[in-house]
């Protein structure tokens, strides 16, 4: 458990091109904490340029498509100064366990295999820069099957397990690994979720604070924290409760 100071650091965050995403909230928190540079990696650089028009000059937009083979490796060759890698980009299709095979595969590509490829590509960069830190946006739904999307939950369960594996495997090169487990957050992704939602800005601030404390796991909002506590108390009863929500 190593506290990671953001002051004067260089960060790379994926999927931070939307005006009201967790990514943009985290970019703002990194800048407020004194980051030297924040690379915002997006698949649509023109759209992101509009969101960040006239913004803080420490923000630099770069191209990354997690579904495109070779995209992660090309970025790692280009950005040798990254110290903090934040795997934030994600996809929610709403596919159930019996849902579309194409949707399920895309969800696993964007949520699991894409971020893994990016982490594999950037691990040597982090090592060369003193170890640095890795942040993975999992979900409270990494722990149980959320009624609106069993396939999304399954992909986030995979990222949760990979986060633990990455923490163990990257310990030798002194990379701190933070897993983030949000509940419902007020972004485009959660538009259809009718629950109390937390602002993406407050999740961003919580991520930066957790890095600076050296936390390994973060439940950044009250609703998610409460759901996780209910799940832990009686997993079977919670599964039955979730089934009534469907
Ligand atoms: N919102 C919630 O309630 C909630 C709860 C728990 C966990 N999370 C997780 O938190 C993270 C951020 O979520 P959010 O709510 O801020 O979502 P969001 O606003 O939908 O943003 C997701 C971002 O991922 C990007 N993305 C999708 N496919 C991509 C690809 N192939 N290559 C590169 N980028 C891609 C999107 O890019 P485009 O703009 O180009 O589409 C978008 O900017 C996700 O990992 C999500 O699963 C969210």
C-alpha cells in the first residue's frame, strides 16, 4: 500500500471524452491536485477536442480505440512519461445472460481485454517511471449480477479479478493498484438507471484522494457502498432482492 502523490505527475486516462463522464470528473480532480500533464485517450479525438476546447493546457488528447488491435501498443510507444494509468473507458450494452452474443463480446472487449492490453503495454513504461500507479474502474456490480445487464456485470467481475492479479503481478515493479467500485453515477451510461446517483465530479475527487492515501479499493459513493454492505451481509438474500428489481 503506497500513497501516490498526484502533484507534478503525468497521468493517462481512457474514455474521458464525454462532458459528464467519470473520466472528465477524474481529469478535473487530477488537474486540481497539481498533475503536470493529463493525457485523455479517446476513440473520437474531434469530439473530445470540442469538450476540452479552451481548457487547461495540461490536457492533451490522444487516440485510442480499445476494440482496435495494436491501438494500445502504439500509444505506449508514443507516451513514455506516463506514471498513472487510469482504465476508465467502459461499455454497457444492457445484454442479459441470454442476450446478443455480439453485445456480450463487445462488452468483454472494451471492459476486459482492451484495458488488459493497455495495462500490458504500459507496465514497462510505469516501471521505467518508478512504478507509478494503476487505477481500474470496476463496479459494485463486479460482485453480483445487476438486473439491467448480466453481461456487463460478468465483464466487471472479470476486471475485478484481473485487478487483484495485476496488483500481485505489478508489486515487484512497485506499481500501486487501485480498484474502484462505483454504484450508480450520474453519467450517460447510467441514464436508464432509476436510483439515487452520485456526481461524476465527486467520484473523480474520491479517486484522486484514494490514490493519495494509498488505498487499494474504493467505493466512491453511498449507494454503491450500501449495496455492497447488503451483498456482504447475505449474498443469497441480496441475489433474490435484485431479482425482484428486474
Ligand atoms: N455510471 C455508472 O453508474 C458506473 C457505475 C460503475 C462503474 N462505472 C464504470 O466507470 C467507467 C466510466 O463510466 P461512465 O459512466 O463515465 O461512462 P460513459 O460516460 O459512458 O463513458 C464511457 C467512455 O468509454 C469510452 N469507450 C467506449 N468504448 C470504447 C472503445 N472501444 N475505445 C475507447 N473508449 C471507449 C466511451 O467513448 P465514446 O465517448 O467515444 O463513446 C466513453 O467516453 C466505466 O468503466 C464504467 O463501466 C460506471
